[in-house]
C-alpha cells in the first residue's frame, strides 16, 4: 500500500509536466520536443498504473481492499480526465 501511495507522487509530477507546460510556457517559446517528451512520460506512467489495476481482482482497488493508496492516487486520475 505504501509503495503505491508514494508512486502516486510520480504520477502527479508527470501530469503536472504536461499540464503546466501548456499553461505557463508562452506558445512562442514552446518546444515540440519537450511537449512530446512530457506526453510520452505521462503515457508510460499511465500504462504502469493501468497494469497495476489489471493485476488485482475485478472490483478491487489498487492494492486489493480500499486503502490510503487509492485516496492518494484518485485525485491524479480525476485530474488527468479533467484536463484531457
């Protein structure tokens, strides 16, 4: 449980790198390579989290029973859906 909880910080970081780059870097200063790299990193991280969910029983949470890991990770998932 604690490992997944701490890994949620990495997910937050990768989400922020995609979303905030778009918000804070002026359009004329953006680099396609940075945008692509950030999106690829986020995509890899989301695939990792998807694999975690594939390894638990249907209807379960991140580590089986509902835990603090789910509480920490859920806002990141909602955040990702909110910003597309």
